[in-house]
């Protein structure tokens, strides 16, 4: 009888956790409708909630389960702040395959074009589909697996660098569950060239090595790509031949 009671209590708690409720967040630093919409889109992208933004009252009203509202509260706390934590905070979503939520604050990527380049690289090379930018502090928010979140952190560290303050080449090895081992490499050019020349270099690498996921970084000029160890080695050798005056 006691066991049956415990089971019933657990089921009730589980159902309550899954119920949909609403919560209103009063924003303190996000004052424009554009900023509110960006924040709302991040929450919707990472958390799949129904959200209403009210510019007059400077509030976001979010509907979702208790678990979704807890993540929404964390996102608001991190992004609606005058002093964001630049140490790339992480939130873990219990019981989810995509359990890692991360926010990366960029310090060496002032232009929107550079921010877009990073997002494209993370989305494609890191296989991160739930990703969105927050413009005012130049932040990127993602939700993915823990392994992909670690790869994303490495890519941001390698690509969010200032000109003249970066290694020429760095590698990261990883394997997807049930998939082959791959190598991700970020290589910066010693001799910069016009964007057309950078695009030509990508075409040569893609054609000669069979690597499909290759993306460029404009400032400083670099190339990020992933493939098998043999493909990456071939790409390195080609880059050495290409990166000459």
C-alpha cells in the first residue's frame, strides 16, 4: 500500500512538472523592441515556448512547462544583464538529448558580418541547429549535445581572435555517436588576399580533398573545415602551397 502511494505521488509530481503555465519577466536592460524580439527568439529557438513581448511594459511573457520556464528564466538572467558573464555559462537540461545550453560572448568580433560567419561555422561544422545571436553584447546562444557544445566552445576560442594574435593552425578531434571520427581544423592565412582569392582557395580545397564543410573567417583571414584525418592532412598540404605571395 505504501509503495502504491509513493508511485501515485511520483506520477502526480511528474504530471505537474509537465503542465503548461505562464511567467512574465520584467526586463531591466533590454529596452528596445528589436532587442526584446531577439531575446524572445532566442528563448523560442532554444526552448520552444509561446512568447509575447510587450514594449510598453518592457516585459516578456513566456508559456511552457516548469522545465521550459526554468530555462527561460536562466536565459533572461544571463542576457538581460549590464554585466554578462563572459566565461560562457552553461545550463544543463535534464532528461533531454540536447541537454547543453551555452552562451558565448564575443570580444574580437565587432561586425555583424563576422558574427554571421561564426554562426554559420557553428551550425554546419558543429552540427548545431538551435542557435541564435543576440546583437547588443555580440553573443551567440546554442542548445545541443554536450559533445557538440564542447566543439562549439573550441571553435569560438579559435575564431574569435584579433588579427596578429592567433596560432596559424589548430586541430580538434571528435566522434559523433555511431559515426566516424573526424578532425576539425582552423587555419589562418599568413598572407591575406581579397575575398575572391579566399573563395578560390576554398574551392580548391573542397575539390581536391572532398571536404564539404569548409567555411571562411574574414578578419583575420582563416578557414575552418572538418573531415577525416587523411582529408585534413591533404588540406593542410594544399594550404601550404596556396598561402604564398
